[in-house]
């Protein structure tokens, strides 16, 4: 059970629905945690895209490994 209210794909409206539509398919709960504030969700997605896909001295696989390691240390499966 979640302590944070999550808005499901089927219940999304307006700006949130537009964001969910851009994501396509199933939306991960880690993203739904920001569903009450679509602006926050957009910022989250923008930061993720910058960290993972923009030019960097780290390869994509190195960035993925860092993210996986940090998630593991934090006890988070995301």
C-alpha cells in the first residue's frame, strides 16, 4: 500500500494525461509518485533524460551501472 496518493493512467486528466500519453504504455509507480504535481513529474523526467542521454564523459552503460548501484544501496528496486 502506498503512502503517497498515485494517479493511475486510467484516471489521469489534463496535463498529467498528456505526460502519461508521451510515456506510452504502463507508467512506473516511481513516476506516479509525482502524479499529483505534473510540473514535478515533468522536472523529474527532464532530469532523468539529461542524466542518462545527454553528452557525458560517462558511457550510457556506466550511468546505468551507477543508477543500479545507488538503487541497490538505497534498497530501492527502481
